[in-house]
C-alpha cells in the first residue's frame, strides 16, 4: 500500500458549524507533507483528527490501510511535537523523553539505548537531568523532538513546532528537522502558517483554506503554478499580483495596456472576455521607458537584497514589482515587462487557474 | 476529550451516590416530614397536611424571626461584605508595602473555630469583668449586657461571626482587586482621576462579579454560621431575640421536638433562599461585568 | 509625591486598626490562658502575664479526657479530609477529561449542594444516622461529610488550568486515563491539592454544629464541643481554663496555617474568580 494516511470524504462539524467538508487527502508513506493555511483554515483540526483528538463527523480516515475513526489516540502509534512543546514541567528532561516508553513497559536497556541515541542526535547529551524550566526555548523544542523521536513511530506529527522560536533559531531548527526526518523517514505531517517553513521543509504542501484543500503539490509547483487565486495570493511576500484583465481579440488589456497573446495561450483563454492575470513580483521586469504594462510608482521598499516597488496601473489596480539589482533606481520606472512563461491566468468566476504552458 | 461515558462514571459514582444520599434525599425527606406531626421518637407519625405551614405563617413568632433575620443579614453585610470590599481596595491598590503581611494576618481568624470565637467573645463582652467593660468604664460608661438586650444581642453575635469571616471574604475580594490591570488604573491616573473616581469607574465594574459572589455567600452562609454562637451563648434568647430563620429550625427539631414544624420552617427557609438567588440572578447579574 | 506618601500613611492607619481588631482577641485568648484566677480579673487587659502559670492547662489535662477529645477531633477531620479530597479529585477529573451528555447539569447539581441550607439537611440526616445506630460515633459525624460541592468546583477550576496539550501528549504516549490523572495532573496541581486538603481538615477540625447533634455522649466529644463545658452563659466561668481549651483547639489550625499560609491564601484568591 503506497499511501500511509488517507482521508476519504471526511467531514468535521462542531454542532452545526461545519469546519471541514468532504476532505480527500492521500498522504504517501515517508513523505514530508505540510499542511499550510491561514489561521482557522482547518489545518490543525485535520492534524488532530489524525491524532485522534477530534472525532470524525463523517467519512473514513485510513492509517496504514485500516479505518481508524474509532481507534483511540494512544493506540495509533503516533509521535507528536506540540506547538507549546507540552513538556511535563514536573519531570526531568530524561523522564519527559522516556515517559511513553516507560508506559509501554519497554526493557530498560532498550529505553536507554533509544534515549541516548536521540539525545546525541539533538545535542542534548548532558542536559538530561535538568528540569524543563531550566531549558532555553530552543532546548525545549529539541526535547520535544527527542520525545517524539524515541517512540520510533511510523507517524510523526508536528503542530507549528517552530512558532515559539525566534527567527534565527527557527532556520536552524528547520534544517535539523529535515535532517532527522531523512534519518528515519517516518510519514511526517507538519502544520504551519509560515510559508517559508512550508517551502523549505516540505516534499509536498497541502494548502488549506476554509476547511478545504486548495492545492496539494510540490513547493515548486505551488509557487509557480498556484491552482487558484487563493493559493496565488497566500504564497510569496509580496504575494503574486492578481489583476483583472480584459480580452480584446488576440490582446489582453492589463491596466489599459494591450499586450499580444501568444497562440498557445489563446487556446487556453478560449472565449473568455475577462480573466485574472497573475504574475509574481520578481517576474515583472522593471522597464524605464517603454514598458509593456505602464504604471506609476507609489512607494518603494528596500530590504537590502531586494528592491520592491508598488505601482498603480492606469486603471487604478495595484501591482508589485521586485528586483535584486541594486544599481537601478525603481523610482523612475515606467512600468514592467513580462515573459509569458511566468504568467498564470485565472477564471474570473471560479478563480481557478485555467492552465499554463509547460516549458 | 474522551467520550467514554462508562469510564467517566467510574470516577463520578462515589460523589454522585454521596450527594444523592446525604444531600438530595434529605431534601425530599425534609419536605415529606413537613406534612406530619411527629416528635422524632414516637413510632407513629400523624399526617397533618399543610397545618404546620399554616401555623407558622399565622404566628407572630414568624414576624419576629423575619425581622431578626433581616437585622442579622444587614449587620453581616456591613461587617463582611462592605468593609472587606473597602479594605481589599486599600490592600490591592492604595498601598505599596506590607500588603502580604496584612492579608496573612487578617486571614488568621478564618482558620479558627466559631466555637472558639464564641467563647472568646463571651469573655470579651462579659458585662462584669470582661475587657470591653473595663475599657468602657475608663470612660465612665456602664457596659450593656451584650447578650441580654434585644437587637444588641444580634449585633454582638454578628461581630463574632464577622470577626471570623472578615479575612476570608477580604481575600476572595482581593483576588478580584489585583486582577484589575494596573495599566488601566495608571491610565486613569494620567487623566488625574482621584482614588474615588478610579474606584467608582474602574474598580467597581471590574470587580462586580466577585462582589456579587461574596454578597451571595454572605447572605446565604451568615445565617448558618450564626447557629454556632447563638446555640453556645444565647439559645435564641432573650425571648427569641437572637433567633433567626435558620436557628428556629434547630430549636423546633432538637429543643421542642416538633419535627413537622421544624421541617416546615426548613422548607420556608429554602424558599426564602431560592427567592433570594432568583432575585439575585435576575436583577444583580445583569449589571455585572464578566470578563469572558 | 509628598501628598501621596501621606495618603498612603492614612491607608496604613486603617489597616493597623483592622489588624488590631483581628489579632487582639487571639493574643488575649492565649495570654488569658496563662493567667491565674486573680490575674484574669485584676490585670485583664495585660497581654503579657507575669508570672505565667500553666495551672489552667494542668487542670484541664487532669480533670478532663482531653486526649480523647483531641483524638476524636483528629479522627473525624482526617477521614473527612481524605474522603473529600478523593471524591473531589475523582469527579473533577471526570469533568475535565471526559465529555458526555448532561455533564454541565451534573456538575451544577453537585455545586448546588453547596447552597442547600444546612438546616434542611440536619434533621433527615440525623434521623438516618440514628436509624443506622451511628449516634455518638465518629462515623455518624463523618458520613454526611464525605463529599463537598465546593471541593469539586475548586478542583475542577484547578485542573482546567493544566494545559490540554500536556494531557494529549500523555494520551498519545499511551497513558490510560488513570495514568493521566496520577502521572500528569496530580503532580501538577499538588500545591492547590495540598491547600484544599488543609482547608478541609481545618474546617472539619473546627466544626461545631453537626457533631453537636450526633455526639451527645461526653466521651465522644470533639474539641469544639468540649469547649461548651467550660462556660456558663451567666458569666461565672473559669475564664483561664476556658481560654486554655480554646487555645489548644486553635493550635492545630494555627500551626497548619502558619506553615502553609502561602498555599492557602493563593487557593482562596483563586476561588473567588468564577469560571
């Protein structure tokens, strides 16, 4: 069986409020799947259903080929890292890590072997007798990882595990996490609202919104070919520009500027009179005298490595452009050019990506 | 969390059984007894319908008891509701030093037995040789017979119960006082608000839910606490002058052995309590500010 | 700033008055217990008797079965404390850990017993104890005091403060509900648990009214009941001796409070905040 966790038409409702409607999701054995979405999108609920903390209102959840709807959490063989780490404040680091193993009544030698191995991997050797309140935030996070690691479970769940760390530690922890996963390759499901985390850690990302999976694919595909306007505007900072554009004959009119549509794109556009034009800011090349799409600069931002300008197009819509060339002055830009390879077009009604031309 | 009802019941059964047997069953039993005439020992009970209630409701005794009860509640509210409220404001917001010492010391009597407090104050109020008499005689005042005069006896008894429970209510109220965010008060001080304005506009609304709680337990429990000094020191006297709605039940049951009347009084007490709680919920809770 | 310190002094003044009224009777009680008869009446207000005398205590010990009273009081308080703590913890755990229909109603039903006037309960309970032949026995006193509605409420409040994630972490690790309670919740709420038990103990130790009904035989008396023997309402009492018994009765609560004052105050501070 190739899939290790399968959601089949799963609903979740609290009383009359439906949180998740008809969720279908297939998670592959050993992959790193990231559930990404804004707060309230249902990603944590989805994870908690897998862990068994939330009842499933309708549909089936399979883990390792078996329906687990009614299997209690303790019998699902899951290792989990909680957002708050959930370390037991009354226990030492060692007792925290071995808590589950002792409950399972594993032999003492086995417990020690696994724990020392995990302590070594996470550079916690020597800290095992400390109480958890003596640890720094980063150490607590690693102890929580350790506790998950020693269980050697086939399922490894993480609920926003890095959100309590500061930015620099977070990057280090991210790489560490991927490294550990590579060692043991459990099926890893990771909930986050941080897209950088999602992009760097994931094999595949499932972008969720309003209780539905909007797109599930590799980080690359999600970034370059978002399935709909929501995904396009959720990923990236600033997000993908999405502006309304008219189709006039073989031309697309973006902010009053008509641009010829290549033949292969015309097929995709079909009979539509209007589309949503999507372009990443870094794919919009600044042009200083004769731009394909004209606009005037509102404000500029310089983050050191990147310069960002917000343009107002002639029809009043906003458009971000970005450039890494430090020698240009975006203040005098007249508009931007683009390459059709970087374009995404969305339907006005459904907001779905209507297709793209494979390079 | 877990929905395993059977498992939950395992944890709940001991409490449920005990609550049913020693709280809810007596409640019903008491109502049953109120329809009978009985002396607690005789093997036969005589069914008398509502006669016990009718007798009570038409007796002048009830009026006296009710007036006493109102006086008791009034004194108690001043001693262990209004005063602790005021003091908790001082402790929580008006002083900077020693507040931990004050609160620990003021709580001390709450740990002592009401029986101890009663006997202690019997000596303190002793009209011949007690310390209060000595202090009063320094000012050429003859000490009244505290436990022998109508109304004075109610005050004297309230002072005993008040002494014990002042600190208890103070601490509960203080918890609400210190929960009022300091920034809020500092913001008001920047606007030059006086302590009184701060009290009225911030403290009062922010602590109202706890205040209502303390008000309720004061009304509900004061009468029950008063049982102890009354029974130890006055037996309801002089001439029922220190009896109240709660003590009268004890008197009828265990002094006069009129079980039916005692039960009827208990039922009336319960209705008065229920009426109080109802009125409280209806009119007071509406004006209360709850954090969540 | 100067007026501010002056104002603060006034407030301290208020507090000193309250402290005096609160503590003076206790000081007075203890000092009187060390006075002989003439000192009691001649230097009534003097808080430091000299020479101090232990006569009152030796008289009490010589003429009354004081140790029996102490044992009776302790036995009742101990059983009540253990049982109330146990039942409160178990039901509070069920309310926090499990989810079932009518949970809130059941909880309210338990809490409500706290507000049932004691007089409604005493007569039927007395008759029940009498029927069971438990008058004049500690069991007669103890039985109706084995649960406490307020205790359930306070324990539930305390357990609610344990982060849910901790319970879930334990559950994922395969902990049975019983183990979640004993290995995670109990160790974490230890201070509140201790404070609650101490309060149960002190309250039971101090209880006067219910034991008064059940224990009529002098040998079965508890300390608060025994106190009554040393006074007569007419005033001709042996004040020194009465104060000695009062002091002895107050000693265990005072000592417990002295040691655990911080726990107790904190528990009380949290009980006022309704949930």
